[in-house]
């Protein structure tokens, strides 16, 4: 109960003297993110340790091995960053929409269609001059990713149709359409499984440190992350995003562009997701095949929530999940460990991320209901 | 099954106990803010005790501690002459202390009876004895002299009735001390009188009432004792017989800080806003405005008076464009604006102070700077879609300076300000652009005496700068003090337009629908839905 009481207390200004306001703001924001994000991660690791111990493993040994497999050598770091790249895009995409209070789950669909479009265009780039041979497929991915979100965006902004439902449904539609169109139109010759032709070599995003798999896609992702941060704080529409996300009735009464904000939020998330899918196709897998996205869109949601939409938090979260993915894939070479334990860890972090996210609301609710309690 | 508990008579013998509930030397700080400093309060059993003070004087902090929602840093809570630790509301409820907060805990989907007994239903083995519940409810309302239709749905009853039910629920659960935080802030004058009557009968039945109020007249009329808090300290304890309204106000604001209130009138010019035959329905589809017509002139304040629920909220919303009108014409300087969006109306020169400061007036989670610039005029502060930091900073200074907002840093969240200061931010923002029409809905609701003076000053200033101010208020004295003309709404129609200097009685007659040749209608309580 004392916790709820102090929550209502006025916020004291931070007594740092030497630092600039911007520096101070960044520092307090970072501290907040670390506090919020740290709790779910530590809780998840604790539960993971419990599961490991119950299944007869030594948690410390497994965690140590995971750490060294994620960051132990330059080549392992490279693998981790390669796994970070797609979820960096999807996390920024989700955060972009959530800032405006639009809870899209459709980034997955945009990522898939962006990947397919980039693969199909990329496979036709043999006679196209360099640079353009990369830009054209990426442009296609951008448009495709945005298109997936156009209908949910319009339905939400102008008719108030719940975006969770529409974007979820569009994921199914897009995944189905993608599979069908690959089978019907884009199937690579001589391939048993359903995948497209490989993209031409000049359409590939170059690796940052060959033979490592991390590509220029990571740089594109970082640029988008920075653009997201700057745009939210300093642009007019970014301001309106924050206002609509934090106080929708206020924004309507102030005559802010609520509909534009909601439509832009959903379509913009699709665009970023589409670029992510395109980068993933051109930078890592070089074609589109069944199972192109390992639920990257949903991992992005967890990261965005874990980071409270803070740009640095998003980067750290994406690396954390990237590390779990890359290390989880190889750690079984050394330890007899069910691969599902990695899924358990990821899932637990996600659950706690969402749980901690809603905790303040629950506390307030509990305080309000305190007097309902039977004496 | 626990009705026995509820029926138990007050156990404390009024003669034996001197202080039923109170505080001894309580201090409580939140960071650098000292909300309570050595506060002492003695509430005698069977009395009504008023606690008055400015916003931020520490009244709510004290009440939270008396109800166990918060604990003092030093000093202690007194219950029945005994220093005790109220560690939680549960502990307070065990000592038969109940709190009615400003936001009512009424569940709209349930009936009033269900709301009353919720959590402590009579009956046994999971079966609720509704007959017994109904009987108990009727006894309860009869014993305190209020008429309540217990079978009515909570959603369809007025806030005044909901509040009475909430109070009776505490009594039903055996509360003997009732703490009320600004219970009349949201009530119309008639409803407030009814509530004060209810509190008196609870006192006469031996119960103890503590209530916070900014309305000094009602404090003086009902309280047995008055404690004045200022800047977190107990200033004095008085009895109503010892002091008049002005004297009490002086205690509240301290020394000679009473704002000087010029009673200047406006200088009405040309017609700016013209409304013709406006009709509108509320969210449930019930007609709330029925052919309202009026005009507002530049340089005047047009007051709108009505008993709560007679269409004034809907009219304010229709004017700014948050609510669509079902028919009628609205024009600004002769140009039709009835089909325009809020954004277009604001661009055309409308400004709006919402009655719902927390949800519509401000974005409490955003900074003061963000709150100062949020409007369609944002464009003026930007170049090619990017905000110019220098222009933003200048606008923020202008808004906060215009309204003399007391704040720490412009990057602090709006929620860190007191209610009165928050409202100044709103008024500063809404008047900075020299609007043609300022729609101000309940601008002084929940604001203390001194804060009200500043807000009135800002409204007059907007008027003198040439705005047509449409002022919606439930405070008749406020309307009479500020308005050049007062339009009275009754059941969604214009009951009459009076001179700003009309008496309370004249306005009150029209508010109740008593026009010269009309039949004697009863005031709307919201049950006509």
C-alpha cells in the first residue's frame, strides 16, 4: 500500500548539475528502461534456471555456455548481430505504432510480404546496374510492407475498427497469399520445397565482415532506429504521435490530427516491417522460402514493450533476443539440451515484459478497489 | 450473512470519547515537498468537521492517512483518543472509518441495490436474499431522509444519486466515520443542498463526518467545526459562529493575499458566434439539446447556467465539434462551421477549456512544454514538418508566463502541478492565440479560492482582448460575477436569457423550468433517459 502512496507523490527534479538537460534526460530515461527491462529479464532467467535444474541440467553451465556462444568470439558476435538484424526492424516497427497507441500485430505480415517481394524482384536484377539492383528490391519491399497495413490503418483511423483483430487477420491472409503465389508463380526450378529463385549476386546486401553473415542490413536497421528516435522527438507529426498515444481524448479536443496519426502509425509500422523483410531476404537468406520469418514480427512486439519504445532499449533488447537465437542454435552442439528451452526463455521474457508493462495500471486498480474488500 | 455487523449501532459512547478520529503532530513529505507539517486535527464524535484550504494545502494527503492509504513520516493518527497505526484501508474499515473519493466506485452496469450490497450481500450459501437487501436499502434511505429508486440502473442515475448511494454503502458496511473529499465539486446547487441535508441527518444519527470543500458558504452552513490548512500546516480551528465568509477566506489564503476582484463588465461588440436551432443527442441516443439558439458577441462573457444534466455539457461539446449536432446551424463571423472538424474550428478561431481537465484539458503524462503547444497552431512552430526548438521554447514561455503558472521545469509532467496550476496551463494555451470565441466549461471546478481569482482574471483578459467568451459554470455566483448575459438551459431548451446582474433567485427559477407561463416542472435528475 505504501507503494501506491509514494507513486502519487510529486516527481522531484533530478539533482544532477553538470550534465546538459539532454544528457540528463537521456540518462534518466536509460535508468528507467534498465529498471523496467531488467526485471523481466532477470525473472525469466530465474525461471529458466529452475526449468534447467528440474530437467537435470546445471543452469550456470548452460548460461555460461550461452554467453560464450553469443559473444565469445568475433565470429559468434557476428552471428549474434546477424540474428539481431531482423528483429531490430520489427521492434522499431512495433514501437513506431505503439507510440501512437495503435497496437499492431501485423508487422509479421509486412515482414513476410516485404521479403517475398524483394526476393522476386531481386532474382531479376541480372542486367540492372549496381546499387539500383539493391534499391529496386528494397523499394518493392517497402511498398509491399506498407500495403499490407493500408486496410487496417484506414479501418482503424476512420471507422475505429480494432487494429489488433484486423492486423492479426492480415497476417493469415498475407502468409497464405505468399505461400500460394510462390507455389503458383515464383517456384524455383528443381526445388522440392517451396522457395523462390535466389536473388542475383548484385542484389545481395554485402556482408559487413565476410565470411560472417551480418550484412549492411544491420546498418539500415540502425539508421531507421535513429530516424525513429529523432522523428518522434523533433517532428510535428512525431509530437502528435506522442500526444495521441498518451492522451487520445485530449488530442481530439485539441484538434490534433488523430486520424492521420493512427493511419500513419499502422502503415508506417508496415513499411518498416517490409524493409526489414527485404533486408532479411537480400542480406541473409537470399531468397524467400516457407518459414521465412521465425516469428520475427512477434519477437519485435516483445522487444518494443520491454524497451518502453526507448530507442536504446530497443537496440539492447534486439541484441538480447538475437543472442538467444544465435547461441540457442549452437549451444546444443556442446550440451545435451533440448532446443525448446531457448523458446521457454524467450517466451518467459515476453510474458514478464508484458506483465511488468501493465503492472502500474494493476496497482492503481488495486488501490481503487481496496475499499471494496470485505472488512 | 453479515448484516448483523452492518446493523450494529455506533459502539463509541459520544460522551466518553473526545476525539473520534484525528491527527497528532502528523508530518508527511514527498521528496522535497512537505505536504503535511505537524498537523493536528480533532474530530469529535457525532459532528460534521470541515477541512478547508487551497489546492496543495495538504488536505487530501491528510485524508489519505486517516483512511490508511498512506502513513505519516512523523506523528500519528488518532482513533477514539488512541494513537494507532492505520497500515491499510482494511485497518481503517475495521475501525469503522469510510472514505468517499472524488471518483465514485459505482459500477454502472449494476442496479443501485446491487451496488449497495456488493461484496456484503445478505443471504447464505451463495444465494443472495434480494428481498432482505431491498428491505435494508429502504430502511437505510428512509433513516437519512433521501428518496432513492433502488431498482434503477446506476448508469441511468445522476451523479448526485450515485454519490448518495456510495455514502449509504459505507453506512451499510458499518462505517461510523465518513470522510468525503470535495463531495459537492461536481454537483449542481440543488443537488449540493440535498447532499448537505444527507450529511446533517447522518450526524444527527450519531455518525461523524469529515468533509473537504472549497465552497465556503456550504462549509459555514453545515460544519460544526472547521479546520484550516495552509501550506501543509494547521492554521486554526474555528466554529462557524465565530467567523464570516471573508474572514474564513483570509485564513485560507493567508494575510492579505486575497486577489483583488474587479467586477468590470464587458463591452459587447459585433455578433461573432451564432447558433440556430441546435439539437443533439448524448452517447446513449437521448436528446439532450432541443433547438437551442443564441448569439455571442465579441468582448462579452455569455454565461450558461443549468442544473447538471440539462444539456450544458453537450452544448459545449457541440460548439467545439467533439460532439456532432443532429440539426441546426452554427456560424462564426457569418461563416458556417457546423460541419467542420475540431481542427478546422480551432483554426477558424475557436478555443476550448474542457470541463474534464484530466482527460481532455491536458495530457497529464506529457510535459508542460508539450501541453503548452498542443494545438493546430503547432504548424506555426515548425518548418517543413520539423519543430523549431527556439520557436517552441518561446511559445512555452509565452503560454506559461501569460497564465503565471508556478512550475519547476517545463519538462516536468503536467501531472506534477496542482489542480489550479494545471488549469492555468490550459487557459494560457487556449488564450495565447487571441481566439474569436473561447468556450470555457467549468473552468474553476476543483480550484481553490486564490486559483479561482486568477482564472477569472484570465477569462476577463480574453474578453477584453476581443473574444466572445461562452462560460459554462455550475457556480451561480461565478456566472453573476463574470457574465454580461446569462443564458439558462432547462431540459435542453433555452429557458431564458437574463442580465448578468440578475439575482440567484431569478436564475434559479429558470434553471428549474419555472418560466412565467410554464407549468411547474421538476428539475431533471437524469432519469428521463
